C-alpha cells in the first residue's frame, strides 16, 4: 500500500519488441513525464499509468498485478494498466486528443468543427471506462489517507470516481493544458461538460499552470454548474464538497538541464551545426508538430521577415525542429504536410548557392535540440494557446544572450512576458516584425533580459512544484 500515488496517461517508461521478440525498455516521452520522472526518482511514489503500445501490454502481462517494479524492471514503483486497446484508442485519440485538447486549446474552426453524435457517445463511454480503470487501480493501491496526484485532461473523471470508492483519500488533479472560457467550453454537450467539471471537483485540490487557466475553470464551474465560486479564497463549493484551486507555474531545473546540455553528444551536435551555418545568426524553434504550436504561421512569419528585410539574406538561418506527434490522427498528419509545404516555399523562394535560409528537422533528437538552444540568437515560441510551454523556459537558461519572441497566449507569458517580445500568434506580420526586433536587440539589453528570464524560468523547478502541491494537500 502506498501513501503517495501519481496517475498519468503516459508513464516513466515504455517498451518495444525487438526483432528477436525480446522487450526493450526506454524512458517515456512527453513534457509531463520528463518533469515528473525527476521528481519521483528518489521518492517512494507509486506511478500508475496506461499501457500505450503492444510492447507495454506484453510487459504488463509479464508483471504480477501490472507492477513493473515487482517484475524486476528497474523503474521505481510503477503499475501499468492494460486497458483494452480499442477502449484506450477511443479514450486517448477520440476524446482526450481530438476533443478535450481541441476545446482547451481553442483549435476548432469552421471546416473542422465537432459533431457529437452516437459515435462520439460510444467514444465517451470508453473515456469513462478508461478513467474508471485508473480510479479502481488507485483505490486498490492507496493506503488509508494516502495522497493521490492525478494529472491532466486524460484523467478528468478519475478524481470523482476515486472519491466514491475511497472517501478517506486526499486527491489532487492538475491540468497541464490551458482551460477554455465558458462560451467555448460549452460547445461540448451539456451532460459531458458537467461530467468533466464535476470529475475534477471530486478532487480536494485542482491545480493549474497560470491564474488565467484557473480563472477560466472557475468561470466554467460557475456558469455551467452553478457552483459556488469564491475567487478571493480560490475555492469552489459544489454539492457539499469544497475544492481548493491552486496555481503552480511549473519551471525548469536549470542545473540538471545544464548538466545534460554539457555532455559530449550535445557538444558534437553544436560543432556540426556551426560547421553548417557558419557565423550566421540563428532563429530557433523546437516543438512537437502539434496544431496548437502554430508552426505554419511561425514559418510564414519568417518568410515575411525575409521579404521585408533583404539585408538579412545570407546572414540568418532559421532552425526549426518539428518532431512527430500523434500521427494516429489525420489532423496531425495533414498539419505535418502543411509544415513541410511551407518550408519548401521558403526554400524555393530564398535559398541560394551558399545559403540555406531554413533547416527543418522532423526527427526527434534531444541532444540536437539542446545544441540548438545553446546556439540560439532568437528563440521563437508562438503557440495559439499553451498551458505553459517549457521551451520558452529552457531556451533562456541555455542561451544567456538569446532574445525570446513569445506568444502572449502561452502560459509562460505570465512570468516571462515583460522580458520577452510578446506577439499575437495569429499576427504573421507582427511576428515578422518581432523577429527583426529580436535580431537587432542591443547586446546589453539582451543580457539584462536574459538574466531576468533565467531567474523566472527556474523559479519553480519540478521538485518544488510537486512538493508544494503535496504540502497543500496536507501531511
Ligand atoms: O501539455 C500537456 C501534455 O500532457 C504534455 O506533457 C504532453 O506532451 C501532451 O500533453 C500529451 O501528449 P501525448 O498525446 O503525446 O501524450
């Protein structure tokens, strides 16, 4: 039985079948996982996660009770849930990533607007089943009075389900995404919107990355549930239960990041990059190829900048890292193609014999990303909307003289906004102007801003972020 438990869709490890049929274990991917892996490494926290692939499912079947640590894997305490693949697919792809992600990032547009029909109802049932599987496992593993930290939009229903099973537990939910305003959130069917909100209100504490997302959640609870919201105390009362609202702006462990970024593989990527770009200025972006990251408008802004400022031709290179993401979904496959088309246009229009204006890398390589951060003169982070965006925090830590062009719709803008060049992510011309301003920002000004950006980026590293939330739940 465990006294602290963590629940998230992705876990700290994942498995693949090698050609000879054996299982190979790797570190799990994604922002939440990398932050939390550091945190729980030395603590006795049971991590409950889902099996995501056939490799994961094979590993679970070999592990007693799904406990990987008890099957001899060197993982720390981990229980992986073998949810039936079709249920998992509907819960993760259709509901979490195609619906909840789109709602909270305001991604629907007219040609791509949702239709909530009988098929969606079936998908919703799978999302309920998936959340119920987590609630059941947590109820089985938690010691009396244990603290349970439930993460993200995949698991919005689990807190209320768990409370029914185990009223003795202290439960927290944390949203790593933005939260939509009520007028947008209410495009969901009324019963589903209510179930999502009351699911989180089953927790004693609901955490958000910024005051803006916390406030949107409170607005939804008030407008759609008629809950009693106290904005001064930051509490929500609903059907006799009180949920405290917390704002915890996740930051970066600067020392750990520097330690990793000083390793030889990063240094050799830096040397190779320098060889390729010479002494040209570098505009860097690093993202998953994710619709909310707004990569196409970012590339269009660079194109506009090159059109407006021919004096920069041959003197600047845009290094755009756009790693594959969620290729099971057609929207993401189409978006990847759109990014590539846009990159090709820049190439066709501006490339010369001895100048490549754009280097687009689409394969994931962490060491190469760290090398790019270290060499950046300008970092472009222009999401349509983002819970936090840790790229905006990692860049200034590794590149002390780098100017940051940042979307005002990223959660990170709340802390970094006064030292970044803030842009409206839809405004391609405005972003093009900001790129020029960033490239021409005087050295002294960059250094001053860089010092303050670094301080803000490291203010709440993952370990402290997690400890604060545990403390808020009580001992
Ligand atoms: O932004 C919240 C988050 O959980 C990230 O940590 C993660 O990158 C993403 O959402 C989920 O992505 P995926 O679908 O690849 O797990």
